[in-house]
């Protein structure tokens, strides 16, 4: 894709991977639109990147998606790329009955339903553009359920499945479908966790986004760094080993919580 002449909407562009997209796509010269739920984070992004257009919008709220569509397509009819990046990842013990039925699957509304509804709302617009694209952000966890974050794991495997089907259905259109598959990346995603991920195992957002932009420029379906290739292979060769390796962390977290 030609990114320099693109108008790009990034959901959750005020932190982590989304904010890094803002930094690098600004350098390329694209027109950038950013969403998020917190007004102060949007204001901070606008302060640091005065040319970026910010809109308060929650992807888990269908009315927000409709309003965003109306505003953005009116102000930016040339919009041709959406990056469905907004996401949340909670540590969940499935035996914890303090989480009520509304709360237990909250990630689904943001990570999965939000992505699907954003695509559904913006697709007719993207189909009208000469060259356009959709980036859905899944995760390495799509290849190996991570027991400490069971609902998150379910959403990311589902985002991958949905994105593959979407790509097939749009194969004869002008809309290219990309899946960004990050491994562990140093961001604010797990700030609330009692145990932080091992920093030595985490990639920088800068590197992850560089690889993704390179993939977008070359029209690669999957935007993924080398460790994801290894993980994909390992998930076929030794799936149980991978599952149990991840599950060790859940056990360690439970020990910490019970101290
Ligand atoms: N970091 C990793 O290790 C990793 C690995 C694989 C995949 N990913 C994926 O990468 C994406 C970005 O995550 P990140 O690591 O950059 O996390 P982050 O630093 O926590 O950033 C998340 C962004 O999403 C926004 N957001 C959250 N819920 C939202 C909602 N309902 N509507 C609109 N915006 C929302 C947040 O802003 P507000 O809170 O103000 O709304 C923030 O801008 C996520 O899809 C995540 O699952 C991350």
C-alpha cells in the first residue's frame, strides 16, 4: 500500500502500538485520525502531534462507531485505511465469582465485536476507494491460548479466524486485508497485572510497528516479526508444551495473589 498518500484511522492510537503507528506514519506523511476513550490521552496525543485528528470513541459501543463513521467520512472522504488496534487484556481467574456475567467477557466487546463492527460500518466506504485496506490486530496468543488471560486468548484466536475469512471474501476487491500479529510488546496493556511480563521477552513497539509498516508497504497479508514465525511452527509441532509453558505463569500469579 502507498501509505504517504493515505488517510488512516487508528483505533486506540493514544498508547503503545497505536501511538507508535501515529509516530511512524506521521514521519511518512500520512493523514492520521486517532480514537480512544480517554479525553486526556487524546489531548496529550494532539499536543505531541498537532497534525493528527483525534476523536473520542469507544469501539465497544455501536453508537460510537456509527457516530465516528458519520463524522470521519464527512470530514475525510479520502479515508482509505483503518487499523483496528484498540484492545484490552485482563488477568482472569475463571473460578473468580466476583466477576458478574456482564464483566466476565468484557474483552469480547472491544477486541472482537469492536473489530467486526468497525469493519462492517466502514467497509462500504473502503470499497469505494481506489486502493484501501483494513489492518486487524491479533496476537501471538492466537496460536497458543494463554491461560492467565482466557477471554483475551479467545478474542485473539477469533480475530485471526475472522480476518482470514474477511480476506477471502474481499479477494476480488480493492480492499486489502492485513493481520498484524505482535508477540509480547512493551506497552501499557498489562499495567494492571500483579505480575509484569519479563521485559527480556518483550519487543519494543517501535520495532513491531517498523516491521508492520514494512509489511504494509509490501502488501504482506501477515504483519509479523520473526518470533511469531517460530511460535506458529511450535504451535503445530508441540502445542501442549506451549500451552503448559504459558500456564506456568498463571500458577505463579496465583501464588503471588495467595501470599
Ligand atoms: N502489548 C502486547 O504485548 C500485545 C501483544 C499482542 C497484541 N497486542 C494488541 O495490540 C493492540 C494495542 O495494544 P497495546 O499493547 O498498544 O496496549 P495499550 O498500550 O494498553 O493501548 C491500548 C489502546 O487502546 C485504547 N482502547 C482500549 N479500549 C478501547 C475501546 N473500547 N475503544 C477505543 N479505544 C480503546 C486505549 O485508550 P483508552 O484507554 O483511552 O481507550 C489505548 O489507546 C491491542 O489490540 C492488543 O491486544 C498487544
